[in-house]
């Protein structure tokens, strides 16, 4: 058990959504005291309460100041040793808490690199990573020059939202100006156009690299391909697919190399990352899209565990426990293949008992969601199963809802 001078390590974990259950459990298994801070609307979720020393729910609209005040009060009777953001919306708040408590770790400025798409693209480009042409939606002359130089269509995206929330595909300059007008008419200042960027649209296949980082070094990187770009799924509905790409392939080696360059440039010392890249259908090059300092959503962790035996949440907790004492070692891993088919469902709790293939290793249990994770030593078998389920899901389960304009 890792201890401070006065006893076990105390972890303050922030989760604005229901995330990170296995992280919390592993911290407790490693002997830490675990305090979870979540929002009132998620207090009744199935948190591993047997692994928590305390759980605190803040109002759903709580801002950073309240989180900092709460952390200060929690730190009075006990020392807080680690502050961990389990959800992307919490990474900057966690940095602000560390600064206020004068703790080591990622500051709010460090964290902003993993939340602000404009900043991360700027840093990635400066490090020599290919990035689609992009521009801050700010100066009118710069916007005119960009649209005259970079051929449409373009993507307008919020700098700090996640997934495909708020993203629009625009086909001419008039649509861009009207989109700016609509944004600038919003009541909240932080939802207006200066909080957006404009980016060249690149057609191609989208990949994600999910990593574990210890002492600035990548100790694990899983490379997967999406069945369809996430933006297409978010805006058009249908089935989400992710699968391991072929081991030792040129694409896998290239993505691991680019991902390593990216993480070094962004300066992450410890934690988990989820980075997305697109392989251009035009020139065959990989372009960086975005990165987050968290475990990927949409049951990507379960898919990677199926293929490798590595649970990202569990290993991230062990990395946080060890921190800079060089004691962390990645457990042995396998090189198989995993995949997931996931969809919104018409049924509250879909019945997947008709899906009986022995390769199924995980069934999603979430209201109005249906998903199956499969594992095989052969990529071809994973692809066969995913194709079959993707054909069957729309008839059996799939529901479609409009894409979100704002985070909820």
C-alpha cells in the first residue's frame, strides 16, 4: 500500500457524469481513501459505494468556485493527495483545485490544452503533426482569407465541447456568416462564435488511439478504427462501431508514432488519453482531429480490454497511485482483436438474448442503449460479427434522436 507520512493516500475524484467505476474500485483495492464528487442528477447512479469513503453531490449548475471551496473544506480534516478528473468536463476544474491547494500535477493551463480544440491544434501543428487547416472564428478579414484559400466544405466546431456536440458542416461562405450570426445571438457569452474554430473538412476513415501515460512515457497504446466517423453517427443516427486494426500493420505503426509525438508535445505526465485521427481519402495521410486526457467513452475501454486484457480505468488508477516513484509496471497483455457495436435503443432495457455468438464478452447494460463487445484471435471474425450485428440492430433495437447543440 502506498502511503503518505500520515497514512493512506486520499484521492479526490471528480465525475460530472457517471464514469470511472473501475478506477474508483482499483484505488480502494490499492489501499487509498476515495472521495467522489459528482452532480446531484447522478448521485443515484450505480457508483461502487463499497469503494468510497465519501460521496458528495454538488448542484447540477455548480461552477469551479464551488468545487474549489468544497475541496478546501474536505482538505481541512485530511490531506488530499491526488485530484483526478474522471470526466472531460472536469479536467480544468481539477487543475484549478490543484493550484488552489498548491499540489503537484496538471494545472488548469496544462489541462486546457486537452479541452480547447483551437489550442490543441495549434500545439500539435507546431510539433509537426499534420492538422487540417484551421482558424479561430474571430477576425473577419482572417475568415475571408481562410475561406478564399481553403476549399469548402468546412467544419465549425466549439472549442471545448466533446464528441460531435455543436459541430456543423458548412458548404459556402454565406452559411459560415449566418452560423456566426446565430451563435452571436446566444444569451451565454461562452456559447458565441469566438468560442469556435473553423476547420477544413477532410473525408476519410477515422481512427482513435487510447493511451496510458506514466512519467511522460506511453506505456500502452491501443489503436482502433471507427466503423463510421462519430460525427456521421451523431448527426445521422445509426450504429456506432469501433474495432482493433490489424496488429503490426503500417497504419497501426504510423498512428502509434504520431500519437507519441502528439502526447510529448502536449506535455502530459500521467494519465489516460483518447486521441482521434483521420486518414485522408485524398492523400492517404493521417491528420490529427482532437485529444482528451481521459478514458474514451462509448465502451471503448471494454473493447480495448477484450483485445488486450488491459483495463484502462484500472491501470490509470495504479499509475496515479505510483506517480513518480517508478513502481508502476504494465501487466502482461495479449494481442487479439476486439470490437463493439453500440446504438440507442427503442426499448428501455433491450433483450440481446438472441445474440448468442461465443465471441461476445460484454453486453451493455444502460437504459435505452444496446451494445455488444466481441473478442477473437482473428480480425476477420471480429469484422464478420460486427457487420452482422450492424445489419440486425436497426431492425431489432435502433432509435434515432436529433444531435445535441449544447452539452447537457
